[in-house]
C-alpha cells in the first residue's frame, strides 16, 4: 500500500433533477464526510473534499469541490483520484436518476409517471483503477447489515467499508445524532464501534485506515 499523504473525501447527498425545481435526493447531511475532512486535516493530511448540497461550511485548509449530481461528482472524483493516496467515499450518491431533465417546470395537473435509470457507481469505477491506493466505502442498510456490507466490500474491491444501520422507528444515524457503525476490512475482520459523535468517530476511522496502510 502507498503511504497516505493526500486523502480524497466525498460527502453529502446528490440531487438528481426531474425538472429545474424538482429533484430526487436522500437524507444524508454530509456531517460524517465533513468530520472526516476536519479530523484528517488535524492529523496533517492534505484533504480534498467533494460534496453534494449540504448546509455545512467546509473545514479551513481543505480543497473544496461542491457538486450537485452524481454525474458531476463522478467527473470531479475521476480527475482528483489520480493525485490522492486514499479515497473515503462517505457520499450518499442517489442510486437512480431521470434519463433526462426537463428544461421547464413540469405541470402539476394530473399524474406523473417517472422513469428512472441507474446512476454510475462512482466507488466501484474508481476502485477498479486504484492501484496501491486505499479505497474505503460506506453503506447504509435497513436489514442484513453485515452480509450486505461484506458483499459490497468484495464486489467493489474495497480495502474497507463502514457500515451503518437505519431503522426509522428505532435508530436514525443522520444529522448530529451519535452513530453506531461496523468497520470491515478486506480480510473480513469486523470491528463494532460504540455509539459516538461523528466528530469522534472520524478520528477512529482514520486510525483504522492507518492500520490498513500496513
């Protein structure tokens, strides 16, 4: 593995526009990615932060690249990845997007049948060309957390994955809430993390990545 000096971090959701004022998105606040960027800067890493639309101020010292859509995030990350030693993909990229975006606001009268297509898998695409770089993914599941996380780790050829569980009735990991995560490395080793603030979890994740560096 390459000794890590420069880290590329993605954060927040993407917005996939249906028309100029309507879009598909998700509940990501971006706080995990921004916390990782801040923690990495404090540890002396050079940081590039690519984020979808969030209500957060990027940490001073990070090179910041705001984007909106999955396609925009893919383009920026593809350009930056080659000059970084590590990718931490916390962004909650929308899985689906309209085939095209209308130039004008769609009329609200009557019904609407919305056809969607898959957005590009940014993480898998970058990981195919990672070489000696370390690539870390994130996932959010509502069931079968460990199995699904392990499958994504293997399918995308990741060095590690941070798995989050979501149950709207009992456990919500979004925003400022403390989070419980599971860290899984490429050997299959599982590390369960207690519920902590994202600012604290960021430091623990970076220490874990340091271990993966070998």
